[in-house]
């Protein structure tokens, strides 16, 4: 019916202010914030890939927690190493932390008392770790990049895939997009990129394009929506588990692989 919304809608930007206010009054006082990126994802995936994946994971996380709503995804992150590719936008660490501060300040004003922050873009993880050290204990920050990547790659290993060069526009992200937004995947343009272990220091210093001219880290060929479902469930389980571990402690803290 025209004008209706899903009963289980958790995305604040698709709700009216009265609906958000009512949800807060009913006990939904946790806000989930995904930090994404607007950057190239090879010849076959859109620049919004990280944001679309982050939004879907944030919705799953909010529904799993049961007392949460999802704030708008922060759509631009720390992507300097992608700037040699047209269309990429990047902000510095201080601006990203200021945006997070502004999100929390606004949401606290309306009654949110707890915040879950995670990233769907690898370049944001060091910034999230630094930002968390400045925050009070109402923010749970998931900054375990190694754990999140392991969840992604572990899922495709069940399909016999070992993607040393990923994950960026690789089999995991391509599979996720085939699951979530197949209409945005240019399957005729899928091609292999850098497939060896990634020299991260060199990549950050020189830019990804010097390493991989097509912008792909890994081999996205033969990705499927079935793989995407496995990757999505694996990462969602990692996020939910990480949050529950933190919330089970007396003092919520950053989840990290340190």
C-alpha cells in the first residue's frame, strides 16, 4: 500500500520524527552508526559499495539488539589512498572524529543513551580506535579490522576461495553486492586485480592505483549471491558477538585485536 513503511523499520532517515520519538519512548535508546566511504571499487562495483554494505549490516545489528535504531551512514571516510581514482572522496581523521562527535551530541539530545559504531571501510579503523579513546563509556566501537576481515574471508573459504589480495572489490565485496544490490554490479566488467599479499605501507604511501591499476585487491571473478549471503551472515555474527561481549562487561570498551 502506498505510503506505508515496513513494520520493523529501524532506519531513522526513513522514519518520521514522531516515529523516532515514539521508538525512543518505547525503549529504543541505542543508535547504530556505520562509517562508510565514497570511493572507487574497481570497474564493476559502485562508489557507494561500503555505504550500502554498512547500512545493511547496521540494520541487522539493530534488529539483533532489539532496542536500537540506525542513524544515517557516514558516507565519506578516510580514503586518501584511493584518490587517484575518479569520484573518490576523502576526509581527514580529525573531521571524521568531529562528525562522530556531532552525531552523538545530536542523538543524545533526543534521548539515545548508547551508541554502537563500526566501519565498513578498512581505512576508517585506525581513526575509530583513536576516537574511542576520547569517548565516554556510552559508545561501543568495533575496531577489530583483523577480526572483521577474517569473518569475510572465512566465509568464502567454504566455497574453496582463498583471496590473498583482498578484500577490496574482491570476491567478498562483489558477492555481498550481488546479494544486496545486484542491479549495481557490472558483471561484464569483473576482472582480477592485485592477488598477492598487500604491502599496506607501500599502498598507503603511494596510493592504491600504483599497486592495482584497476582498483581491485583480490579476484572477484565467480562471486555469487550465495557467497554473499555467507559473507553477510558471518560479518553480522562477528559484529553482534563483539557488541554483546562489550555490553556484558561492567565498563563497555573498544573491541580490538590488540
